[in-house]
C-alpha cells in the first residue's frame, strides 16, 4: 500500500492516531502501510476502508495506487 491510504486519511482530516483508534490498529502499523513497508492483511484493509468510509476497492485499486 502507498499514498492512497494517506490521501484518503488526509481527505477525512484524520491523524494517524485518529485512524489507529478507529481501526484498533497501531499507529506504527498504519504508518508502515502508508509508506509501503508493510502489506496489510485483508481484514486490515476492510477495517481501514470502513473507518475511512470508502469501498475496499478504492483502497486496493492499482489505478488509485494503493497496492
């Protein structure tokens, strides 16, 4: 995953801490996903999509640059 997660997070005006609380994921985990240092599990992608109020496809689409 790369900048698409960060773009969507910024669009919702959420900090890493905000998104971490909403998804019950660690801030470091989200940061690593945003920076392409960690590949998320499918469950994690679903949690992020739900928190950001987007479809999973919007996060995982190659066109959007997420994976």
